[in-house]
């Protein structure tokens, strides 16, 4: 068997061709702090050894850019960066990497008087100057507020329209070397938004991913379900499997990604598990250089073990590694934890319940979980 033909156009990311009839590429991200040069280089080597086609490095500051400059001189891996809120960093990053991801939901943070189009045009200018590809990365946790306002009842519509809007801007600027990602932590949602977007823009290459898929094996199952449904329909040109695993095991994301593609190619599909409302759902981020306390991974594992007694309850617990995405991406969970350097923030949906030490948090969470179960049973 072979994978279905894809309708996406081919784009060029450094020496790599992506989309169209090119093989589906697999990527991951260095989880270490970028300024930890030794650790980050080690991560790059681990990912390369596992067969990563592209490796993302987190950049949050000028010091990170300096670190990237040093790393760039030591590796010829195809590197990708994420602009987060500082879109202006594109100018110094474009000469150092092969692809830049920008999030349409973060463009409004700075220079509010400047239009979206002007900001994108500026990013494109940097990309063209240095032969960089772009990814428009739309995430459920940080959708452009303008689109959320237009579709207050449907994040899904807001995500799809925001991505389509940026494709139109890029097209109108004559820039074609881009792809799009539409991510969510719910695999059903990932399938739906990607299928709908693909129907609108079959020419645009897609980067697939389920955010905060969590710990193996559940994180792998969630991702597999989404990828099976999409890749088997010719949707998806590159992918990332996001797993919460210790830094040294990050190569697992690549191995799992390749195994999923191979299984689909050879017609081995798993039955689709029910991600309906009746089961405990633990989501956790894959960790990255923004993690401020490495106890995060242990905590995610401990939460999973502790919460097993609640596995028949329709409760979502989210465990996030940092203050950048933690506060927003825990809003939809019944109980959310996000990690700071010396304490963990506990939330119940959007309500903040307090800050607890890494030692105190588990019993405190259990207490909230017990109350939630009691409420549901009542
Ligand atoms: S939540 Fe924070 S630590 Fe986790 S992957 Fe996202 S940015 Fe990185």
C-alpha cells in the first residue's frame, strides 16, 4: 500500500522539500533552555540521531538569539524558530534558520497601531531576504482575539478563519513558501479543523500536531488517532508528535511519528478510541526550553498515577510546563496546573485556586478532584 496522493504544493525549507509528492517529514523541538548550549546541542544530536527532519529551538530573548547564533555554527540541522510575541525578532532570526513560525494570535501584542497585514509583510520581507520558509501556526490556546470575537461560540470557526486570513495575506504579498498548522489538544478537533481547512485550501501544505497530547501511551494514542484520520485522506505534509517525556527521551517523538506514518502506509490502523465525555483525560505539554523547573515532567507523571482512581469520570486535568502558555491553555480543563520555578499554580477552569510548592500540589489537587467527583455524583 502507499499513502494517498496529496494536493499540497511543494515548498522549500533549506535543503528539504516539503508538501506535494515529497515524503511526509517528522519534526520535534529541543526541550532544553536555548542558552544551555551544551544541553541544547545534545538535544539537537538526540533528535538528529532519531531521524528528525527539522528541529525547533525556542527563542524568547536577545540572549536566546545569541545562543542560537553559536548553535548555528555547530550544526547543519534544519532549524526552525517560533516568534511567539516578538515578531520583530524575525529580522535577526531569519539569517540563522530555515523556517520561522509565527502565531496569528500573537501579532496583536506589540505595535497595536500597525495593521496585521503590515506586520506579516515585514516578516515576509525578512523571510525572502534570507530564503526562509514560514509556518502560520494557529493554536487553540491563543487564537487571534478578533476572530474569537466574530465567532464567540466556535473556536473551531475562529481557528479556521484566522488561518485562511493569513494565507490570503501571504498570497497577496506574492509569498508562497509557507505552510499552516491548526492545533488543538483534542484529537477530534484536530481532525475536524484540518479536514475543513484542507477542503478550503487544498494547495496549502499542512503541519499536523495534537498539542499537549501528554504522556505515553495515551499521548501516542491521541496523536495516532488524529494522524490516521488525516494522513489516510491525503492531509498532512509534516508532523510533530508532542509527548511529555524526559529530555533525553525526546527522540521518541520522532520514532513514534515515523512509526505512525509507516503503519498508515502499510494499512495498519488502530481502532479509534472514544474520546467522548466519559473518561478521565489528562493532557500535558511536551515541555520545551520554557520549562522553568524540570520537576514538571515528574509532576505530570505523578498526576497521572494519582488520578487513576478517577479514570471512569469525565474530567480533564491539564498539566503545563510554563507561564507562557500555561495560564491560557489550562482555562478549558476542569483542573489545571501550570509550573513556575518554585511553585505550581492550581486552577479550576479559569478560576485561580492558589500557588503550591511542588511537594504540596499533589494532595491539594487530589482534594479538588475528590470534590469534583462528589459534585458530579450528586
Ligand atoms: S506549555 Fe510552556 S513549557 Fe510546555 S511546551 Fe508550551 S511553551 Fe513549552
